[in-house]
């Protein structure tokens, strides 16, 4: 016989390496947290959208009032369902003509917001009324309402065209 050879060592059969239950649970937890964060981030925030649009509208109103004074012209503002529009009254024909410049361009509000004129000189007005901004800078107090199905903000101006926001206020059914 030949030299003594060692018998091959007994080996454990190769194991298929898979995922443990703990690893699967950790991955599921991470996916759930990422999904929840994405849902919160991407979900429409009606309250925030309503307030943001009301602030944007308030800034445009203040700009329009300052422009009316600076250029000695009568401007106006109106709301129609989901849009806001600024106007200029031409002295020649006493009619309102739409403005279309940088800040005072017509603005479509994001869905589901709507806007309407609410009051002028202490009286209720038609929702689509044109509210004037006089060249003298002395205007009647007025208010507009911006609303979503759940939230409402009142954008109001005093006789000196100082604009304030009231809200957002939750709308209860």
C-alpha cells in the first residue's frame, strides 16, 4: 500500500444564505417610513396652499395700490371662481381694461381654491365685482375671500390700502 493519506475532512453541506426574518423586517420598516414621508410630503396641504395664495394676493393688492398712486391711474381687482385679475380704468371710455404685466398678470389659483369679492365700503358686493383702487391712495375698505373646501382666508384692505389676512379658518360642514 502506499503512503497513508488522510481521509478528506467531513464538511458541512453548503448552506444557502438567505435573509433572516430580522433583515426582512428592517427593510420593511425602512420602506414604510419612506412611504409615509413621501405621502406627507406630496399630499396637498389645503391650509398651506390657501394661506400661501392669500399672501401672494395681498402682496399684489399692495403693489397695485402703490402703482395706482405712482402713475395716477385707477386700477381695479376682481375675482372669478378660480382666478384673480387686475384692471385699469381708461379715462377716455371709462371702461375697465385687463392688465397683463409682471405682478398684476391674471392669476389662476391652484385647484381646489376659489376667490370672490366679499365686501366694498361696508356693503356686500357681487362675487365678480371689480373693486377700484384710486390714484389718490384713499380707497373704501374692501375684502376678498380665498377658500378651499376646508379652509378660508379673508384678504381685507383698509382706506389706506394696508392689507391684512384673517385666517386661515377651518370651514365646518
